C-alpha cells in the first residue's frame, strides 16, 4: 500500500523490504535497492531543486 504522502515518479522502483516514511517525493527513473530505509523529518528547502 502506498500512502498519499509518498509520490513515486514514472519508471521508478523500490526494492523488497525497503521502508520509506514521511512525506516523500521520489522522482522519475529512480531505483531504490532492497532493504533501504528512508526517513524524512524537517528537510525543509526553499527550492525543490536543492538536493538532500
């Protein structure tokens, strides 16, 4: 199940047992490996083009 706070772009994939928490946007053509853990909190940026 993908929560509404998670947006995944076209041609992107998330590996088996990966955990993504928090409001997160994953762009297009992104691969996230198995068992990766991504937690977001207070990653405010004034520009959406600033990479974290």
